[in-house]
C-alpha cells in the first residue's frame, strides 16, 4: 500500500473555547496548539504517521481564512515541513470541504487515503495497524469503532436555562450561566450501535468517487462512501483514542500520554 494521510485542522475549536469559558478560564490558543510534553497537540497527531512504511504523504489542512491560515503557518509550517508534511487551506464551513481541498494534493500513485482527526493525538499504534491491515487485506473502506457502553437518549432541542433565583440553579450551578438542562424525548436501543473513530482508510479512487457526489453533507468520510452502496468494514477501536473537544479532554489526553501541563512541568524542573 501507498497511503496518503489527510489531517483536517481547519475547525474553529469553538466548543473547546466555550467549555473553557464555562469553567471560568479564558484561553486564546486553539486546542491543536495545546502543549503535550513540549510539542503542540497537532504535531503529536502528525507524528503518529511519520514513521509508518506505508505512509508516503501527509497533508494537513488548516484554516480557510487567509489571515488565520497565515498565523497557522507561522506556528506550524517549519516543524511540519521537517516532518515532510504538505499544507493546504481547508473549508470555510464544513469538514468535508476541508477534506475535499486536501484530496487535490494526494498523489495519483497513492493506493489509499487515510483521514484522521487533528484532535486525536493518542491513537494507539496497534489501532492504526488494525485499520491498515484490513485495507491491506482488500477491504476498500475501513473504520475503527467501539461499542457504545452507555444508555442513549434523544433529548429536546430547547434548553432550560437556570436563573439564580431558580431552584434549578442549585443543580446546574448559578455561577455557570451557560449550564443548561434538557428533557428526554426518547431512549435509543443501543444494540449494535458503535462510536466511530479515526483514522478511516479508503481505496483512493473510491474516496474520490465519494467526494464527486453532489450531496457531501456528512459527519465523517465513511458516510459518503456508504451513500455509494459500498460496504464499510468496522474494526475494533480503542477507548483511549479520544478526540479533544472540550477543555477537560486535554487533561485526559495528558494522562494517557504521561505528560505534565507546562506549568507543572516547569515547577517539577525547578525542584
């Protein structure tokens, strides 16, 4: 196999910033810039693939806005260039726009394309090998996933906002104005439901065909392949392969990787 890895990194990280504000913290950095043992989260994610024999090309798609992309390159271009990474601008609104832009840089001699979330820096090597091995065995679309262990419920779209004088405030926390509560509409049968992860690997021409469709609305790339009527193989994922979405996730990532936060690391070095 000759694999090109696409890492979409064009998202605004709004949920991460909102979760920080809700926790009373003001942050100006993007989640992909968070320090993980002296290296930004994005670089940790890229490094998952740099030493794999099957991977010949790595493409990171940054912000669509010219100014934001310029700042992105200032922070990351030099180091990523050392790792042999190609850069491009992503989409303005949707993830699929970002992947579509990156696909234009995939060399024609690549047999497969892997798409991996920029915010998943903890992906175990054996998970990546499982996905690659299934593709090597002839499966044209392979994704990792884990069985859903929790009860699933669909809740109301509208939210109940706590007021300081409201008894609900004692539950939600009066000092956290963004805290909300919703009502249950339906309990979902979780039989055979799985939570999908990345990297997702596809035969190159199949993914190009999927992205040639008119309707590209999707939450992951396998959804586009499914619309073609193609079978998608699911292999075992890993609970530690978490995606950093909210601020609390970064603490879990550091624990998994065994690295300290920057301040704690500095204090440890002083003493």
